[in-house]
C-alpha cells in the first residue's frame, strides 16, 4: 500500500503481537498484549524530526488502523524514538 500522510500525520507499521506467553501458552486474540512499537513508514510534510525507517514507541489506541499492521495518527502520539 502506497500512502502519503498529510501535515503532521505519521504512518507506522506496528510490530507483530506475540501469540503465546514466555512459557508457551497460546493466547486468545482478545487477551493478547498489543505492542506499542513499530517502524515509521511515511511522514507528513510538516514533520522534520521523524523519518521513514525510524523505530518508535507510540500510543497505538490514538492511531487509526488503515491495514492489518499499518496505523496512521498525529506525531504528538509518538512517545519516543527507539
């Protein structure tokens, strides 16, 4: 999917969520802990700090899901560059 966010929006490809615990127990989908880290795929034209390829920690629930692992949202909901 080719997408170009506008203004201060960022597209992030979220890391995969773990389907099992450290001890090997499989988790039901609704009980999985959703990761809040991912890779920046594209940034809006008003952003200069973030670049595609950077790894970030973000508030996943403040972003809109646009594809299976792709989320779009404002840069202010990114907590840290990893």
